[in-house]
């Protein structure tokens, strides 16, 4: 199909529009329509994977049409090995979220489903836009459905959380807008590929780098601009948390891959140490913060921040591993092998996909408990295994994955990043590896307090085990987590050539006169 | 003394104005002599008159002429502005009628006064001498003062009318003072003559000084009419005090005329002094964006909030004129059109909430709107996000184009200041969304609106999204005016 990406973007958006028209009074029709649309989109998106050419780093499934001609803005779509897995992650998570909300959402069902469908289309747009202005439009537009999801279907303190979420991310991205416009005025094009080849002095790159950094770091989120995330997660409905953790955070990570490294390579190298320090703080310090949480969702939110630290660490450790000599040959620093540079970047990508599965699963697990007892407090529970054995099985598996147990997807990404970081600097790897202890501590301690032990709350003993719908969702995620953990090769294969290309771009100086 | 030549064939170029004047006279007579049961047709006749005026103006697009001894100019900019004035006014009158009828204010003078002020705007748009411009401005302003006072039993409305009148008179005085300076040096009232006299190369330093002195007053006069800080004091009070339908009218169409005044006086007349007036506008723009964004945060009255939001939008418009390039002016005009479209929809949504004996003007009146009338809530959602500058709505593109021009002329710092305040202002737009979507209504509300209002408001809302998807055409159009 020539216009597969357009279909993937507009089918859910227009579908969401028609679900809105179905109206809240015909809730079950709205649910079935949404489920159908999301499954259809997922099946279509499989084509991206099956028809993908893994031997080229060029953009595939390209579509290009003029949009705003006087500013050279194009409706230009395409995917490479970096964005394609994220698009499939998006379509996959949306199906889960829509089915997960099936009985849980009673209030304004059609609106809820429509918001998630539109969100899906918009986020696919973010990952496939090849024109920075088109990218920005999707990037900002994604805030709107999320704002409403948190604000309308959220918990007690939802208004505060929704507005904080919106303003935080809005503030982060307006500076990106200014730097995009600035580069347009230098190069006369909003195309991302033109920006990637635009020569920039180190000072220009520095400003642009920090403008981008603010936008992406808020989204990832990195320490110290992470404070919106625990609020947003805790207040959002389960589906909102899943999409937020599984996909929206990846928009930040994707930004580093697509914008920061190729557009400002020298500044990225120059400031890499600062970013690595922030990543390590996120990994270690936020891990300890997670340890003391009383609220399960908050705990998982902090663990998300900690795990996303691996993504930024893996990306920026690159600059301590490799450099390029004047002949354009890749040289290693301090005897590292070229493979370890790949390890860092590919580990970061794997970590993003894997975190998408695991965080989605963890939030769904909390959602299952919350639907039954309407409490997210760890202290409400205890001994859940007695009344919900099947559920506990899944929960423990996902908890193990979250703690990075070998054989689960959580291990692969973190291990690759740590190996890469080890080549860069022993202490990076040492501090990052701390997470294997801290992560295990906060996750397993939560499991112990919620699932094992004596039943204190009489309500817990009356819990019903998961129904077949919940079983299905969790089983699919369990398969994904184990598959990624045992056999991540297909995902790595898909991205390998694109990562090689990115590596070259990131290590090639763009400073005029030094080319 | 200047010679006044009059050629009957030139009348073809003033057809829109002539027609509107004739129509106003006829409607006035019609309303005076017709039986009570036919009086409701005054509204329809007024709309028809506006429609024809708009079509006549549309017909003249592409023609250009300077007639009546240089005092009246017809160009693409003028004709296009007139078309937009007429079409936006039609929308405004549709919304107005509902408001007036639920509050028992429906008197036919309202429409006649509105038409009269529109006539003034048309004259301003084509004014090519200081005198024509001033006459147009006064026809417009005096009709607007009276329009506010049509709610004569409301104390707030009378206060607003008086305030607007007194401050407007001062502004006119300042403008006239500036004009007299210009006239004193150039010895001419016609813009083209002033322009050819006021070329920096041939001026004595003394003359430059006095022209500059006059220029400052011209800028103040324009800034006052636009409501730019620090000449904004009247805006919140007049917006709040006027009947909502008048506030809507006031905050939308006259801005086009004020921009035309700016274009004629400063860009056509004193283009060599661009450096001087652009610097003044830069200060006005930054102050307007800042004050507008910050003060709006604490408002509970939605009309007052929109007043401050207008001030900050005007700041963005002025940024476009700071750039001093045609694309910058084009972006500013695009911004004005986008702003008017959004403002109309915002006030339209407020008017929908009005019902007999209930004046909706508090933000809290929007509580739970998304539950009982999801469609209107959706429109208001789009308007608020658009005003905040969130894509894919029109308001984003208008900001984008302005910022693009500002950055390309090297004012990166201005762009950064503007976006920071755009984020701050997003907070109060979000408050409206929060009120509509996250809060529950205090009581059962039934929103009922006549069909024409519903249709026009829906179209209005749809345009905010649709132009957002195809902004290129409109931007091209705006740039091609200069």
C-alpha cells in the first residue's frame, strides 16, 4: 500500500470522530466500533514490520505532498528502523487499552474510546513525520486527548494533574518550536533530513540542543523535570497511565534519536556528560524514591522514570565510546569495540520497547486491583494471592520483568546499556547496575506487601480472580515480555542499519570549517 | 489650496460604501414607517445589506485606483478587508440577535447603529488622506459608543459607554494632534503626498524631528484603538460592561479597521520612518503580550478574561509589524483574521449560554457544559486551544507565522519572550476547558439556541479547525495584500 502511514494516522483519528458521533448513550456500539478500529489499525501496522526492508537506513513507506507552500512545509511521512517499532508499540498498546477499559469505564464511554483512538493516530503521526513542522503539530496535538483523559476520567486530584501535565510539556516544547523556526531561517527547509545536514556552529548547536533537550527531557521525563509524571500517572485512569508510560514517554526518547543526535551532534557530544549525570541520578535516586512510595501507581511511575534513565544513558554514553577521525573512520576511545557503541543505542531502543510492555502491564495490574477495591494504597492489600491466584501469577511475572530478571524483556535492554556504558566508563556501568538491586528491592517489596503475607483486609479475601478479558490482556503482554526477553533478535535486526546510520551522523561534526 | 476634482465615473470604486449608506437610509425609513409585525425584517434587511456590500467589495478585488483627488484609495488590501469586515459582521449579527432577544434588548436601532459603524470602518479602510481616515474613525467610534449604551437601563453598560467615549475622545484628540504635526510639516493631508514628502533622504533634521513627534502621537492613537498596553485601560471595563453582543462586535470587526488605519498611516504614509515606529511597536507588543497574559490569569469574569486575552493577541499582531517586511505584515493580517474568527466563536459560545433573565458572563457558567451540550463544549474547547496556540487549530499557525517572521528578522529574543507568555496564557484557557469538562454543573441547564445560531457557530468552529489544516492559502492571501 502506498499510503499505509496515512491510513494508520487518519483511520484512528477519523474513526475516533465517528465514535464521538455514536455518542455516550450507545456505549456498547461505541466500544465495539472502537475495538474494531483499533484491531484493524494494529493488523495494518503489522504490514510495516513484514514489508520492512532491513538492509537500508533510508526512509520507507514515504509519502510527500505540499502542505504550506510558502514556508516549504510538507506533509511528509516515512519510517525507519527507529520509528517503526514504536509505531507498532503504539497500535498494540491502543488495542490493549481499549479492551482494558471495556467494563471499567461507565462514564462517557464513547468520549473515552474516541480520545484513545485519536491519540493513537496523533502519536503515529509523531513517529512518522519527516517534516519538523508536521512533527510539531502532532507532538503538540497529542497533549489534547491526554489532557482530557486525565481530567475527565481521572482520580480525586485530576484537575491539578491534568493542567500540570499540559503546562509542563507545553513549556518544554515551545522552545523546540523556536529552534525549529531558527533552523528554517538558516537552511530554508523544515524537513528533518535537511536540518540533519545543516551546518551549525557549536554555539548555535548548544542553544538548539538545550531547546530540544527541554522538550524531550520533560517528555522522557528526566530528573529534575520529572515531577509532572507521578501526578499525572496517579490521577490518570488506568488506560491513560498505560498510554502515558508505554508511548508518550517514548516520544521523548525518540526525539533524542531523531533530533538531538543528528541535528546537534557536536553539542550532544559536548554536553553528553551532563545528560549522563542526570540519567544516573534518575536511575539511582529516583529508584530510591520509588522504594518509599505508599501508592502503587506512584511507585510504578517513579520506576518508569528510573527505567527511562537507561534510554538517555544508552544514547549519550555513545560519545565516551566512539569518535570519528578526520578521515571519517570510526575510532574507539580507550579500546572499546565498535559493538559497544551499538550496544548502547540499540539497548536504549530495546529498553523503550520493553518498557512499553512492562509499564503497560504493571499499570494494568494495578488497574485490576483498583477496579475491585478502589484503592491504590499498598497497605490496603496483602495476601491477594489467596483469592486471586491466576492474577498473582501474572503480577509476579511482570514484577520480575520490571526488576530486570534475565529471560524477560526488562533484562535485555538494561543489560545492553550497562555493557555499553561499561566500555565508556566503569562508574557509569556501576551506578546503572545499582538499579538491578534497587529495582528488585522496590518491585519485590511491593509484591511481597500486596500479594503475599496474611490477609489483613477482609475485603481482599472476597476478591474475584481475573475474568477472561483481563486474563487475555495480561496473557498477551506476558507473551510479549517473554518473547522480547528470550528472542529480541527481530527487533534488533529491524533497527540495526538505521542505528548504524545514526551512529555515523552523531559522530560526524557539523561545525562549518571542520567538515 | 488643493483642487478637488470629481469625476462621476469614479463612483464605481466606492460602490460598497455608497450602497451601504443608501441601504442604511432605506432601512431606517423602513423601520420608522412599517407596521409593528414587519419590524422583525429590519434584521433580515440589515443582513442582506451587509451581504450585498460584501459582494460589491468582492467584485472590486483586483481593481486599484486612487480617486477623489487622492483622498480615497481602492486596492486589493482595501477590498479584501471590506469583504472580511462584511462577512465577520454577518456572523456577529447572527449571534447578536439571540442575545438581544433573550434579554429584551432587541431594538432595531441596534442593527442600524451596527451598519453605521461598519460604514465608518469601510471608509477607514479606504481612507487615503488624514481627513478621510479621521472621518471614518469617528463614524465608527460614535456608532459604537451609542451601541454600548443601547442597554440603557444597565448601569455597567452606561459606565462602559461613557468610559469608552471619554477615553476614545482623548485618543482621537491625540491622533488629531499627531496628524496636525504631520500636516504642519508636509502641508498636505493626502497620504501619497505625505509619503513622497517624508522620505528621509530629503528631510532637514528639524523636519525629521517634528515628523517623529507627530508619529509618536499617531502610534498612540492606533495603539489606543487596538487596545495595546499601556493604552489598554479601557478594554477590560468596556468589554465587561457592554452587552455581550456589543462586546463581541467591539472586539472583532473594528480591529480590522484599526489595522487598516495603521497600514494607511504608517506603512503607506511613513514607510521611511519604519525604524522609528517599529521600535515603538516592539515595546507595545512585548508589554501587551506580557500584561495580557499575566493579568488574565486572575479573572473570573469571562468577558474580562477575553479582554486581556485580546490584549495579548494584539501584542502578537504588533510583533508582525515590528519585522518591517511584507511577509511580517501579511502574518499580522493573518493573525487578525484568525483572532477574529476565534473571538467570534468564543463570544458565540458565551451567547449560547444566555437565556431569559440569565446573563452568562462568569467562567463558572461554563460548568459541566460538556455533559449537557457536548457539541458547544467541543467548539469552545477548539477555540480555547486555538487561542492558546495549540496545533492543529488556526491559532497555532497564526502564532507560527508571526514567530517565523520575527525570528527571520533576527529578533530571536522577542520570539522566546512571546512563547513563554504563550505558555503562561495557556493556563487560563485551560481553566475554561477545566470548567467545561472536569467540573460538574451546579444545576440542570438547558441550552437552547435558534437554528441559525447553531449552524453559524458550528461553521465558525469548523473553520477554526479546517483553516488550521490548510493555512497555506490564507497566509498567501494575507501576504499578497501588501
